[in-house]
C-alpha cells in the first residue's frame, strides 16, 4: 500500500499536483455524443449551453471501423468548441482493447489542456486506475499541462463491484463512479436485455387473500447503487447513475434517476437530448424541499439543539441533512438561471 505521505505526490516529474478536494461543479448529467458523426458534432456548440457535462463516447456504441474517426472527431470537437463552464469528458475504450492506448496518448497530446475527465470503462480493480494514473501523469508532464486530468470509473463488472471500495480509494485522480447497468447485467448473467430501469418480473407479491394479489416492481440496481454511493461518499468522490436505454419511457427514466438521486447520486448519463431535461428536473432539488430545509437551518443557526417544525423533530443530524439540500440548491442557482428563481435565496 502506498504510504500516506506519498499519496498526493505527482506520479511524474513535472506533472501537476493532484487535487486534494474535487473542484466544485454542478454535474447533473453527463451528455453522451458520438464524435464520429459530423451531423451531431455540428450540434455541440448549442448543446454545450444546455448541459453540465458533454462527453465524447469512443467505446461501446461506436463500431470497430469508426473508432479512429471517433477519436479524431473528438479532438476536432475539443479544439473548435468553446466549452466555458461546461465539463468536457471523453469515454475511452477499455484498457484491454486495441484502441485504449492511442485514445489516451493522442487525445492528451492534442487537447489534454481542454479536457476535464477521462471516463474509464470496465474497471475491475485498483490496478486499472493505477495504470491510467501513471500514464496520465507522464503525459501531463510531457505536454506541460497545468491541471490534472481526472478519472471517472464505470462500475460495470461483477469484479468491479466486488472491489468498489479499493477502486474508490486508489488515487487522488479519481472523480467518481458511474453504474453501468448493461455491462453489469451481462457480467453477472442477470436475465435482462434492458439498459437500466426495472423489470416487470422482478417484483414482490402481496400475500394471498381475497381478489387479485398486488405486485410491486423492485429496483434491480438498489444494492449496487448503495455500495457505489458509500464507496464514493467515504472517499470524497461523486456517484452517478449511468444509462437508461428506453427513450420511449421518460417516466421510467425519471423514476430510475430519482431513486439514484434520493440514494445519494449527483447525476446520471443522458443518451438522448430528451433525457437532459429529465436529469435537470431530478438532480436539482425540489423547491419545496429546499424551502423546508432552509427553515431547519434558520431554526438552529449554529447547527445544534432541537426544534419542532410542522410537528417534525429537528436536531443536529437533520440540520446536516438540510444543509446537503440547500448547498446543492445554491450550486444549481449559481449555474442554472432558469432554476435560480425557484429557490428563495
Ligand atoms: C454502460 O456502459 C453500461 O454498460 O451500462
Ligand atoms: Mg458499458
């Protein structure tokens, strides 16, 4: 194990210092675009004003014969578009693929200075993080980058879930984790062809009695999201729900995003433009909740003691819960003028 005093040292001479705390950024959705498609690339300057994070996807979904075009398209996009406060991320191919090394070296050489985060798929254990961590430090030094490129790991294999705690504490370069329900379902041999969301056969049946027995669909991802959220929170990282593949079911998407939000996730992937607004709605706190949370903070200005508000007991712990909600609302208000008016600050 690395000694504590070495943990925050740059891994290459000339590489920037790793962050001790993640930069504070609102990241309600990571919007995926296929950079091999010129028609979609042309829409990116408009999309950048709509989304919190824009990600060029080089991995699954890009045909093998378009991998190099996608990488070049991403570089072209990073060079030509002004991203401003919107995060620029790339999902590279997995470390076991023939494309990953060139993805990293070519992108870092061409547009490393514009890039915020590399999303790394199919992370199995801390060794995957250590490999990319070292390589990025060498490239940061080589290209004299002044800010560290962060790594966001996708949790999408059974081995990765088994190792989630050690993955989350592997490096100060980590930004967060996303649940990848499609690959994870395949890796675990779950019997579903859906990309995220529930399944009508995964349910609890009410006791037998008179009449039809009620059936309640359960959340297939609850256990994994819980483990991911704890691993992230304990290490100061950000947890995300990943993709919801049924674009014809916005309500299902919203319900899945909301479960993740309530469990502690800060955002989700949007694979279709219609999911951007869903993510904004879900991952910006409800104005009524914010107003109530503000009353809790006001009732206990120093965060200690006890109070009764509308018949509900408040104490130091609920003050901390309220602060989570109000702090998030302040970040939303600062970034998203359309929502700022909904919160009474
Ligand atoms: C995402 O990459 C997934 O496999 O769900
Ligand atoms: Mg995947």
